[in-house]
């Protein structure tokens, strides 16, 4: 079983000899042994035999991680069932191939990709390493299950597990320091882009920063105010809500980058924010499609409002877009993209004055009937779709019809008539701002 270091290659796997090496961090060359390894056996059988059922074994290992590695138990379900299980399967395939004397360096690309995603999502690196080493312990138990001598087997396993525990502590400490420094370096570019976006939103000069970021300032932008509601798993007490929220945000950011490249500028948090998209890159249909794509990526219904503006007009346009977004949320409208010209009248109704006060008082007759007021809000927010309103309220459509009729009787405005509906919708807008 023991493999000695080849000449010119340190036992730790680090060498500075030319050829057969790849340049590592800060000029350190990492040895790459591309020679054919002998197939390892134990008691006359391939040592990899007990690792061949990678699908069943990967599920068993991930179940062990969830039960025994504390941070793993708080990760969202898709991170466990998809990412962790797939990567564990890849690692098992890689380990089996190495024991069989075959190098499969391509397998590591999948592991590297997953590690990069976990770093962006804030999954603790010590949890990752603890899981890796727990997996090695399980694998070692399986590989050595047929050791010829019980005493040798126990000594060998105990010594190997001790070495793995030491490796666990060392790699966790080194990796955490490395990632902390890597984030600081990589973060410089993101900081520059965020600074450019903040400058545009603040109305400051951006020419120098744009050159530093390598991003051209467009002649005009679609300024989107975006609301991202919580994912249902964020409220699950058994999961780490912060990790769930960061995964949601990462999916949105990745989708935005895929659809718009680096032309789209954004300041987003897990709750939403502002996106600036050059108008040359997106017509009206494209923007509707983009919001739908972001909704699909986030796995929650995203609501956005849009105002067009030149770079100099962006600060006022962003304020206006977020005021529109606030109004749309107050009206409990369905998720989607709303433009200023679609809501200009409602927006004007939010401005202080006697008209807003009068309209806001039209629904006072419903104060003693909260179910009627909720029905009116839901019905208008659902674009007058009776079936959808009934589903949301968990009532029959006949109940919706009856409540709408009662609203007309109490307020004097029939929601089944265009003029009555106009007044009731205006009254809802004004009412939310009256206080």
C-alpha cells in the first residue's frame, strides 16, 4: 500500500523541478504525477471494490454528513440532495480510479466548480473539509474491511484516521486563510463595479471609474427597482436561513450575468435592490422575459418596476422606480414587471393633496368588513381574475362575486363597472398613503 516519493518530488507533493509541474500560488510549483500507478489490492481483491457502488454510497455518506457535521444539517435541501451528493459521487469515482491506478484529473473540475459556488454562497469552508475527511474515514473503513489480520487492520485504520484528523485541522486552517485573502483580491473588481453603480445612482462623475472597470457608460438605461421576497426555506427553522437567502441571491446574480453580461449594473441584496440595464440591450419584451427568468432562478416571484433615464437622470429615476415598487407592493399586485407609463395615474394619486384625502376616504365603509377590503385588494392585485382571487382567499368564486356586490352596495361604486372599478382602485392607492 505504501507509495514512496519519486526522485525530485517531495513526499508532500511539492516540487520546483521543471516538467511534470503546474505553477501554483505565488510561484510554488505543484507536482503532477502523470505516470501510470499500479492497481492496489488487498487480500487479492482490488482495493476499490467496496467503492464501486458510488450512487448508494454517496447517498449514505451525505446522510452521515448531515447527521454528524453540524453546519451540514442547516443547509437547504437542494444543496444536500443535488450539489453535495453529486460532488461526493464524483470524489468516490475519483478515489476508485486512483486505487485502480488511473488518473482522472477531469473529475476535479466538477469539485472545483462546486467549491467556487459554495464560497459565493457562504457555506463554511470548515464544514466542507470536515465532510471530506468524514467521507475518507467511511471510505477507509470500507476499503480495509477485508484486511487479512485483525490487529494489523485496527492499527492501520486507527493510525490513518489520526492522520486524517490532523489533515482536517491543517487543511481547514490553511484554506480559511487562503480563501480570506482570495476574497479580498477578487473583491476588488466587484467593489469597483459596485462603486460605479453607486456613483451612477448618486449622480456623481463616473468616467474615471468606468475606464477602471472596463465598462462603457450607455446613453440611456432601464432603471429597475426590484423586490425579491423570502424563499419558503428561509422561514424553515431547521435550515440556515442566511445560507438559503444567499443561495437565492447568487442564483439571481448568476442569471443576470448570463442574460446581460457585464453590461448590467446592479446593487442587490437578498431582499432586492436596483438594476441598470442599457436600453440598447433590452426592449420591452426582453425586459419582461428577463424578470421572468430572474423569477425562475430565484424560485420566488420577483416584482420589478421600470423607469427609463439617461445617466444624469438615473438618481431621480431610481427614486421614482422605488416609489412605484412601493405602491405596487401596497396594492399586492402579482409578481412581474410594471412600467411607469402603466402606473402614471396611480403614481399621481400617491402625491399629497385634497384629491388623495377624498379618494382615501371612499373605502371607510369597509373598515368594519375586513374580508371585503381584503377581497377588493386581492381582486385588483390579481388583475380581476376571479378564479385566482378565490384560490388565494380559499373561497368559492361565488363568494368572491357576493363580496364584490356587497362592496358596491357599501361604497356606492360597483366594481363590475369600469367607472366604479376606477374609483375603487384609485381609493385603494390613496388609502395606503393617507396615514
